[in-house]
C-alpha cells in the first residue's frame, strides 16, 4: 500500500509490535491475556533449514501500514492498558519486552514524529524501542 504525504510524492509505511523476549515458559500464560500475532521458540525451524535464535511472543498492530506510527503504538497500548498490572509484574520479574517499530520510505531524506500520547505507554512499562528504517 502506498502512503503518500500531503504533496503526494513519497511512499511511507509504518508498523509496530510489542515483543516479549526469552520467556517461552510464559507464552501460554500471556496468550490467555492477549492473543499474539506470532510466537516462536528458540531452535524452532523458520525457513530454509534455519532456526530461530531467540524466543518471541509478538503482538503486532493490525492497522493499515498507511496509519502513522503513533496510531500503531496507541493501538497496542489500548490492548495492554486493561492488563497493565499483569505486564508491569512481568517487567518486575525481569521479563524482557520492547517495541519494534518500522518505517519504510522511498525518500532519501525523511522522518517521523512520535506523538506525546505514546509516552505514557512507553514510560509505564519502561520499554526500549527498536526502529527499523528502510530507505527504498
């Protein structure tokens, strides 16, 4: 899908997901709270004889990639918010979680802004954010 800016010249797409890493013993428990988009365990086969080198529980935003990054993050926050105490307890127990965000553009110089509304979620769970930025 193309996401054009106001001057209708640039291709811009976004995605975001909450990752819970290296806690395979909790995948089933977490999945009772929220249905994940993807789950895999270290050593499971992925493609072409390769295997995963980590354990991941992932909740991806289902919003259109035309939506801006803030909307994707806020969608995830709305899913987590009713269960915030559970996820905060996981963090206190040392469970690693972060936000994985991607931005793809066909411009050689581009950027994006995270709206201040996303900070509540990021700060509440003390989430690191990993950005994948792809210039086509």
